[in-house]
C-alpha cells in the first residue's frame, strides 16, 4: 500500500484505531472513527500525539465543524468506488468549513477518480499499488484534464470563465 501526497510517496505516520482499540499510551498519531471522536472527544483532544478522524459513509462532516483546528488529518473512506458521498464530504470540509489539514482518500480509491477527488479537496490518496506505480498513477491522473465545466473550490478556472476572459481581452484590444 502506498500513500501519495503532494507529488510524493509518504510514510504512514498514523495509526488507525477502531471503536474498540485501546488508546496508545505514547505520543503516536492516531485516527479514530467519527463516532469514537464524538464519544471520547475530551480524552482524545487532551493527548499529546496528532489527532485525526475517519469519516465513513453515513457520517456527517459538519459534526467536526468546531474541532477542525484540532485535527491534523481527516480520512474519508470509500468502501466501494461507486459510493460518491466522500466527494461531497471533501467539498463540505474544504469549501464550507475551511479545513486546512490533510484530507486523505482511503479504501477503494481508483486511478480514474483521483483527478475528481483532487478537485473536491483531497490532497492525499492511499492506493493499493507499490510506491512507484502509485506515484506515476497520481501524476498522470492529475494532468489528464486542463479545462473544466464544473466550478469547485480548487481555484481552477471553468471553461465559461475562460471564455469570458478571452472575450473581455478581445474587446479591450479592439
């Protein structure tokens, strides 16, 4: 398994705990499911290690609104490539709630989805391939398209806005 972030393969520095696992006694960076975070919020926030939350289908990202500044990472689980709720979660977290930390797609993450995930706000991807194959796939996927019709929070101009700029430039030149 490889994690690709910001055009690099990175080491797994996070321990993902399920709802029943004991909290590590040291300063390990941990990721817990949203339900566990809500139940044990004070204890988790009081730890010295890094803290992250995993969102699963059916979770409500807005439940994290008041704690985003305490989270270094949010992982969004795609249990099947056909489940698109994670895209909405990413846009809510980035565009509506202003989350600035790492947003990592995990689970059934396919190469064909990476560009769309990136446009929705993901900046890291956990892939099932080895490091070199994964990095190559992510780089290729992110360069696949250069013009978009749908606006998102990634700051890229849409086809309509590019046409408008061109019209304005031609008008001012004449």
